[in-house]
C-alpha cells in the first residue's frame, strides 16, 4: 500500500480496509473484479477507484468534484507508472517507491492534477531505464535526474519537447479494432459495432507535422482525438493533422456502427430432458475476412445448477472448470477440412428437470492484418522535417465480447 | 520483522546516516541515496521512522536532486507530528528556495508549503511572495498552489498579505497557462471558503465570473492542460452570456472539446453546453443531438470505470429527454460481462427510451434478461417490461411475453410477472381479458412472495367474473389463513373475498364467513379492524358495503413517480459531479450533519482546516434555499425509498408535511403558499399562470379525511375525466364554432421538456395518458386541438375543447379552452396545466 496525501486533512489508512471489504466481500474471489462501482460513498469519504493489472488505485475526497476527472486521473497514473516501469504490478511498485512518489508529486498538487503527459514527466524524472542504471554504475553516481526543467511545459506544443533527437527516424501506427456483438437466442445479430483505436509509436526528431489520410473516413460514426490532433482539419477534410508526441500514444479512438455481420458464426443448440442438457455448438466462418482467424476461444459459463459436463470437440481442446462451471473450448484456427463442433451433455443438480438459466456464450478471436470495419490508412505525409521517415502500419481485429445468447 | 529487530535496524540506519552527514568523500551521495531509499520504503509500508528525523535533516545538505526529493518527502511526512524538528528543516528549505535551478526552487517551495505546521507560517510568506514573482513559470505555478496551502494553515496571514489580489493579477496576465490554471484553482477555493464569512470575498468570487475573466480564459483555452481545461470549463458553466451571439461564439470555441480523448474534458464541455442553452429551448435540443454521439462512444469504448461514470450521466440525460435517444436503444443492451450496477442503469434507460417503433425489440431484449443468471437483474427486467407496458399500447406483444415468463416456471419470474399484470390491469382495465387468460394458468401454490400473492389475490377478487374458479382458489387461500405470515396478503384476501362475494354470492358466502371469522381472531390490528368493518358494513346493508368495498374504479393514469422532478432538476444542475453518479443532489450527501458521526484522523489542524471540505455550493445564502428544498422534498420522499436515505435528521419535515396537508386541503386551487418557495429556487420552474380557484375547500377536507362517501355527488377537486372519450371531428368542429372561449391559459415548457417536443406526437401521447385526447395536430407551428370529457357525463355533453399553440423557440404554450359547461372550465384548466407540467419530467 502506498499513499500520497495532498490535502491538509490526513486520510486515515483504514479507509483502504473498508474499501477492500466492500469490493471483495468475504467468500468471494479475492482476485476477481471489485464488486462495487467505480464511484462509491464510504461513511467518511467519497471514493473513486480503478483496478489495473491487479493493482487498485483509490482516491478519496470529501467534497463534490467531477467524477470523471478523478477516474481519468487515476487512469493516467496507472498509465504513467506502466510506461515508466514497463508494466504494472505490486513488485514493480515496491521496487520503485521513490519514483512513484516523485511522479505523484509532479502529477498532482493540492488535489489538482498538473502534468500527466508521459513525455514531459520523463524530462523531469528519468525513467529507470537500463541506460541510466548502467551510467550511474560506470560514472559512479551522477544523478539520474535531469536537472533542467522541461522545455515543453511552456511551449505551444505541450505534449512534445523541443529538440528531440533519434538516430533512426521511424513512426508506426497500429489500427486496433474490437468487435462488440450480440446474437440473441433466435440467432439474430441484434447489435454489432466496432471500436477502434489508432495507436502510434513515434521516434521522430524535431517537430514533425504529420498528415494521416484514410481511404474511407466516412464509415466512422464518432471519434475522440489525442489533444495533438487539429480538429478543424478533420472537420474540413477528414484527415488527421498533428505533431505527434514522442513514444507511444493513442492518436484517436473511433466507433463504427451498424456492421451487418461478424466473420464467425456460432450456432448453439441446447435441449433438456430429465436433468440432462444435450449440447451441440457449431463454429464456422461466415465471411472470410481475407486473413486467418486466430485464437478462437469459446467460453460457455454454465449456471451453478450444472454439476458435471461431458463435452468433446472434433477440433481443439475442451476444459470444464467445475468450480466456476465455465467450459472453455480452445479452437485456435478453423481447419480447412472440417467445421469445429462441440458435442456432449451436461448434468443438472438432482431434482432439476431442465435448465432455467441459459448460458451466454462468449467468443473470442483475433485477426491479424485486417481492420474489421474496413477502415484503411491511405498514406502518411510529413512536413517540417528534412530527413527520411520509415513508416509502418499494422491492423488487428480482436473480439473480446462477442456474445451468443442461448 | 519483529520489533527488536526493527529497532536494531533503525539504530543502524541512524548511525550510518550520522557518519555520512559531514562526509564529502566521493561516492557518498550514492550511499546516502541507498539509505534514504530504505527509509522511504519503511515509511511507505507504515513503519515509524520518525526517530531518524534529525539525521535525515543533517544529511540533506546535498546538491543531488533525487536525494533532495526523498528528503522533502520524508520531512513533509513527519513535520506535522514533530513541529520542533520541522523548524530544523526551514533553514535548508528556505535556502533551496533561492537556488539557481528553478526545479529546486519549485520543489523546495512546494515542500515548504506542505509542511503544514502552524507556527512556521511566518517563514512561508517571504518565499511565497518571491515565488509568485519568480521568472520561471514552474516556480510561479508551485507558488500559486502554495498560497492555497498557506490559506488552509493560516487564512488570516494569507489574506493579510494580499495573496488573493496577487493571484488574480496573475490569473489575468501571466504568460504561463499552468500558472493561470493554478491561480484559478487556488482563488476559487480560497474565495468560496472566505465567502462564508466575508461579503467582499463573495463579491470577489462573483467577479471571477465576469465577462473579462471568462473571455480571457476562453481565448487561451487551447493552451491549458487538459486538467486545467476541466477547471476552466467548470467555471465557464456558471457564466451567463450576455446574448445569444455570445453563447454561440462560446460554443464554437469549445465544440472540438467534445472529441477530446479525456473524458473529463468531454463531460465538462457538455455541462457548459447544457447550461449555456438552458434558456434557449431550440438550441438546447440541438445540444442534446450534438452530445449524444460522444457520450455513447465514451460509454462503450472507455475503461469499465469511465464507462460507469459516463453512463450515470447519460442516464440523467436519457431520463430528461428519452425521445432523443429512442433510436440508440441498442447501446443500452446489457453485455453479459457488465457488472449488475451497470445493467441496472441500462435497464432503466431501455425502459425510458421505449416508444412505438422500438418497443418490440426492447421488450424482446428485456425478455432475454429474464432468463439471466443474475436474479436481481432478471427481476428488474421483468419490472422494466411492466413499465414499458404501462407506457405503450402494444398489448399483444406484451401479453406474449407474459406468457413466456410464466412458462419459465421460475418462482421469482412468476412472482414479478403477477405484480406486473396487476399494475397493468389497474391502468388498463380494458386488457383484463388477455391478462386474466394468462394469470388463470398460474398455480396458486407456486406463488410464495407476499407481493405476488397479494397481486394474485387482488386479481381474483377484482375479476371474479372472468376467472371461473376464483371462489375456489380464494377458498384455498382462506383455508391456509394460519400459515399466511404476511398481513399484507391477509388484508388483500379479506377484500378479495368480499369483492368476490358481491359478484358471485352463492359460491362465496361460506368462504366470506370463514375469512371474516379468521380476521376477527387475527393478531394483526389492521386485519382485525378490516374484518370488523366489513362485517358491520355487511350487517348494515350489502349494497352500502358493496359501494364502499367495491366501488367502480377509475383507471390509474399515472403511478407515483419515484423521484420528484425538482430533485432531478437539481441533479441536472450539478451535471458532471458525484451527485449524478450517486443520483442524489449533493446537498443530500455532502452535509456533514446528516452523516453518521465518524472519527477524523485529525489533530490540531482540523479546527482551522474544517471549512475547506464542503463543496463550493456551501455559501450561506444557499443554505436557506437548501433547507427549503429539503423540506419540500421531504414528503415526496416518503413515497420513494430510492431517495429517502438523505432525508433523515431533519425534524422539521413533519411540520412541513402538515403544512402541505393544510395547503392542499384548504387551498387546492389557488396558488398555494408553497408556490413562492418553489419559484425562489435555483431550478428553472415554469412561471405558471394559474387562473382559477377551487370549488369548495371544505369539501376537499371531507374527502381527505375520508368523510365523504366515495360516490360523492360533487365533482372531485381533480376533475374526473373520461379516459376514452369519443368525439368525431365533425362534432368537434361544430362545438368549436358554437362555444365561446371560456378561458385562456399560458404555460411555459421548461427547456428539458421542449427537448422532447420534436414533433406533436410525444405531447399527444402524453396528454392521452391524462385523459385528454387529440383531435388534430400540426407541426409548424406546433399546434394541437385537444378534447376531453367529464367522466360520467352523458354522451355528447360535458366536453372540453382546447386549442394549444406552442412556440418552439421559447417553449411558450398558449391554450384556448372552450367547455360545454363553462363553469367547469377553471377546474379543467387546472388539470390541463398540471398535465402539461408533467410533460417531459416523467
């Protein structure tokens, strides 16, 4: 547990215990997601909490505030820590207490968030990278801090420092899309949307001014931009003009609605009689996305009334977790010669004739090289720089909440 | 690590630190750093390392930045507990405040201000004054926040040194946006606390909302960091622009903030937009259209925590203007993985946005949740189907669902369904045929929950004609009287048996006897009394008993809402705050007095720092208004558990209820004494033009006390209207031509109601639920011809005709009322007005 107090009134540590018992009541999975909303009221404080990689970030306030300011700030803290330590877990934080304190000190003062942009923070507080560690060993103790103040803090481009230099000038963009689809029990696709992000990783020197064009920007329903994107240009010409931050950043996120179909179909059939449910789940490709669909996993979370399961598949592996009652069918890729099929039966508790609560099947998959919405990057142009830029684009589609109800 | 061990280790650390203190040997900084790190990590895990204080301070003479920072951290942590020792640190901190490196100046100043030791305040003022004039922006911004910290420790030394004035000057003229933002932050907090005691500070705070300040902030808006933008937007949302043009200009400047990656900025911008346009009904509606997409994206693409908080805000907007979100209902479909508090919000939104075109899909979706593993959500979704059924007209679809629910043969689903059917029947008695057919198949044995049982029993009594086996089912219930634990069910059973008796005497007479004798012997006073009352009534005359026990029923038009529209408005005013997430206005939860006593882990500081914690709303001038608010809502809360947790602790609420009671009893028509209070509130209430007076106040008292027989000859104060009047267009035209205008009425729709009035249909439907039918309507301008008829008037008489014209830009509605019996026109005008005022706040 690490605390940082900003206000005159000390917050007692016991609040964490209170929160913990609320979020993880005894008898529930201690490592599961918290069972309370992100914003709750305790008898003494109003608490805002987020959980990232098993680390809980908790903010307490006594007065009215903007809840999203609190949540966003905690998210940024988590992001910044992850960026600094190359990950986020208890041990990393324990190893770097001092650094965490320093960061928090610069990120907030007196309850008001200040600098949260990683590239600026890095100028004030050096990350614990390999180079600086080696340096301090070799030179015998030069400070790992830069003692100069960040130049960008007062420049017109607050997300980018002046005088950045890289030997290889390169910039990469990842189009990451996530499918959100629900198929109802009659087999209709009731909802299908794609949320996408354009993630950038920039290693460019100087102050490059970039223009990113899409071939088909009109399919996007709604967008959110990193502050570096000039909104007027998007409004007028539907392209992104920006001076990128250095390192990794999320350039934009978008939503594409009204997709007609999912690349995969999953057809479940359940029939009950005399305490036994016969199960038959078929999986196949509905529309070929052009690339292989990988990492296909089908999860069937059975209700607690199910006692045992005898399920087999003609392809992939099937696991039934008897404590959570989740049946996980790992398919991987769909073979060319047959369509994967899960068959078998599950048994219900004694006394139950048929299934009252039907499970919702969750399907996960991944397609490399394709953005399912069809969004394509056309070209990247650059200005204000004299060197050649190596550019790279990738796309990936993931499904994390593709639901099939039965 | 046991205690001894730890002591040993601390002593060792102490020794090592002492050795290093004076040393100038090369590499000593590294050793120091290692030791400091150890100390800090002890401190973090909660080990008391305060005994090292003097050694730590001694070692602090260093040029190493990291060491300095660690030392500042250590000192900041223990200074409050050890003020004498803290004095030791002042010297080196003050020295550092004049270092050449601005970073060190800033850090030292911040640490100095964070010591929070009262008797060291004198050492603070000088460095702060210098800091505010520093050439470096970083130092100035630290100093600006430092002023706030100084204020919390010693308010007088802050104000005496004219710090607020300096801050204000910096706010307007500093070149560094972060300095400006920090000044704004400090000033707001200082002035709102100071405002509690000083008029001047209050005026000063008002002056922050002056046009010049707002414009200077907006002009350099894009320079601010995202967090500063949130702060500025919060201030801007309180500003009232001079004219419509200025509003538009401001919105133009801020428009792209809606696309910002930071959800806090988006929400703050939305708040500004909503507040700027409160008085411009047509623009307000466009704002809803504009903010819809960003909000929906935030909900579905952000992290789970953001999504929940945004969803709470979206929920508020959906409840205010459900029609605008009608086509987005799919966004409110629950995901399997959503936590149940999110599902609950979504269910409520799905219920609210249902209209003719999407009811089928929504009800289908809700029915799927009824099979959900989460029982609470399954119940909620059945209730949601019920609420939709009460709003809509698609009987067949709903009845199909009901059948489906009952077929699931799950106790709680059956129970919820029965309650739902009962409510449906109370509102739409005309559906009895379909509904009873559904309920008829329910086996009374499978119903165990008291609410469901009471509902079933009520239906058996009410529809004894339609359900052939009603008396026999009731008999079964009566026979197991002794096993029935809930008085609620037994009460209902008595009434049902009696009603059944009036309808089918030969079959029921024996059961009635049995039920009454069980009732006499019942331990519950209410049950006993009701049995006795029925018995005496029946003894007196069966006819009179029937008139009392089973009078002809008026279909319920509107069920009591769960949260009053005042409270909702209040929460709306606090958009983008915790209030929205908690769904209570902040005065309900921020008031310390109302909360259970708790121990502050506070020492001497608390008495001084105390006033900092309440929010900005806590100005004294607000408090009266707030009390009134609370009083007003207190009686409303009695109907609604949802909000009741904020109401305890106000003993005067009872008195107010009494006041309200007398108001409504003696002056039900004239503007009641509560009216001025209502208008005095911050919430924009329609300036109602009440233009009629009551029939007879005394009669109203009779009614309230239950003295008047229910079949009273006089009309009830709320005019009883025929729910389904029939009038063909030709007769309407003729009547309109013949009659003269009996009354005119003006009403201004509040902006949030106008949001829903995109076309005539919503109002037409709303008025139908209030027994006012539409004859014709037009869209440009919005114009309606309504008619209504007295409940028990003979055919073709007792009609009221209304012409209603709504000006969309201002929300002004003017009505011309004509009536067959013009003496009733004022009473009707009143019902019309109350019906109009409910529009948009359901």
